[in-house]
C-alpha cells in the first residue's frame, strides 16, 4: 500500500474543508483511494490528511501539480509538508 501524509496549517478549517470536498473527484481520478482527516488536539486549523493512493508516482504527480498548488492557495493552505510512505506492515491488537 502507498500512502501520503500531509500536515498543513489552514487559514480557516470550514473554508478549507469546502474546497477539499469539491476536489473529491479530482483526487479520485488522480489515484486517491481513501483518506482520513485529523486535526491537532489544540489547533483546529492544523490539519493532518492521511490518504491511500494507487501509486506514489500518481500521488507525487497530483500533489506537485500547478493545478493543486492553485487549489491549495484558494483553500488558504500554509506551507504543506508532504510525506510519501510505503506500508510495510499492518496489524490489529
């Protein structure tokens, strides 16, 4: 499994979330399979986006595209940190 972990501060979560939801079809077409959104316990505007992708190449192409840079700008994203990950193990306890 390939995953991407993104941590970024947003200007306002409700505005960011509306644009995030509007981009669902674009994300799916780019290869995003599933996602989780989390926030810092003490900061509602620091968002953690953890997603599963069809391939890391597809994820990089999407996240590094000029189209997404413009979407991030409109959504009020400040300095995102992208971490590309390959799963090595999964378990349930």
